[in-house]
């Protein structure tokens, strides 16, 4: 076990799955304002946002200009809210314990290359 957690996972392993699913869909479909999205991430202590093939089919996240790209694979991105920039340096390795929004795939569990 890695110690990492996600905001929403499998149906029977996620408390309030349907409510959380609605929130996640609203986030990825950019139905939230930028301020609402920031508040959603803060209130749920979400450190990173996962953006892979499934999420790309849902929305673009371009509206949320406060998200900063920190890791990339061929098909997936990890982003984080751009807050307290001075106290949160860009990581050079795979993110350590985190709360992540999105669905994990086999590739996301493989080595993640840091951005140049």
C-alpha cells in the first residue's frame, strides 16, 4: 500500500459515492466557477488533480487557470492548485502521500516523469 488516498474511488469503497461523483463531474465538466472549484479542492484537502484519458473525455480544465501542471506521462497529467507557492516547491519525483482527484490507471501507477 502506498498510503495515497483519492477523493472518489470504487463504489463500495467510497463514502457518499454518488454525491462525490456529482461533485467530481461538475469539476471536470467545468460547471463550477473558478472560485467554486478552488473552494471544492480546499475543503476536501485535495492536493493533486489527476487528468487522464477518462477525464479528458469529460472536460478540458482550461477554465481553472489556478491549476499548475507538476507531472506528465504520455497520456496523463498531475496538476495542483497554485496556492502558497513559496511554501510548496515543485516536486522532482513521484508525488508522496496525497489526496488525488481522478481515476487511477495502470499507467498512473508507473514511473511519472517530472517536467523539465
